[in-house]
């Protein structure tokens, strides 16, 4: 079992993806067969600590599911298919893109989600997020207005997550950024961090105020 906790033991509600609140942030996809992806993704290692993100995995991209995702979810635009595997138990950061992101999970996870339209001067209160329980085997598409970050595990096994994005998202910037350059870390990747996170200690912009929410496994 697990619970959402925060400092001072104040209540933080855990939503289901079937709740109406989820529709603000994402949609559920039920029409794509994931069996072949499961076999490949389950061969990708889970690090003992933290997580690993691979934006483009050649074996995953050669599967029929990659072509289906490109056609049915991204309207035929070029995509990259990779994964995020690991162990995470805190919010730590929130990122956003100007384009959708598809996730598919092999384990139960919790996602902290927010709305980019609630950011002011690159500052965002973590209390404005909502936590959602996402069952294993679920595929979702996050909207471009959705703040998100790595999943949080609900068991000591950790998690595996297939990630599909438009090709080039999260790649190194080709030219110097302007405007929101302090939070623009890569191509179409904006990120604000909590002061307690490793990302902040490594130089990420601190824009999250409030509690660094945690998923605690009992």
C-alpha cells in the first residue's frame, strides 16, 4: 500500500484517471495494442536509484505500435519513441512542452499534474497540482498545457514508462534561447524545480513553491 503525504500531515487527495478532473490534463487511449511494446520495454533496465530517460529507442521505434502512435495520436507527424524507467517518490520538478506527450505504464504509478496557464513569472505553487493514480497497462496522452514530470512508484519494483513525443522534443537546443531561457532546458522542454530536488542542486531554475509532495510506500 502507499499514500500521498506532505509535510505537516495535511491532506492531499489521490484522484483516479476516471475522475472528471483528469480530463483537464490528459486523455486515455484504449485503441492501441501494446503487447509487442511490453516485450521490448520489459528488457530495458530499471536503475537501482533515480530514473533513466531515453528519448529515442530504435527497437521500440521499429515496432508497429510506433507507426500506429504516429498516425493515430500525432496525426502523421514524425515521432520519437523511448522510455523513462526508474524509482521516483517525489514531485521534485514540473516540466511542459508545447506539444502532446504519450505515456504507457507497465506498473501502477502516481502522476502529479498541473496546468501551465497557472504559472506566473515562472513560479508555481505545488498545492495547485493534482495527484492521479494510473493503473498498470494504461496509455494516456498529456496535453501541451499539462505540467508533469517523472512518474512516482507505488511499489519497490519501480516503473517502466513508454514515452512518445514529436521528433526532436527534449533534444539539445540548436540556437540560444530567448525569452524564457532560464526555464527552457532543451528543445520544447521547459522545467521548473523544487529547491529540495537534485535538479535544483544541479542548476535547474527553482520555480516550485510549497511542499515537495511524496508518494510513500507502506
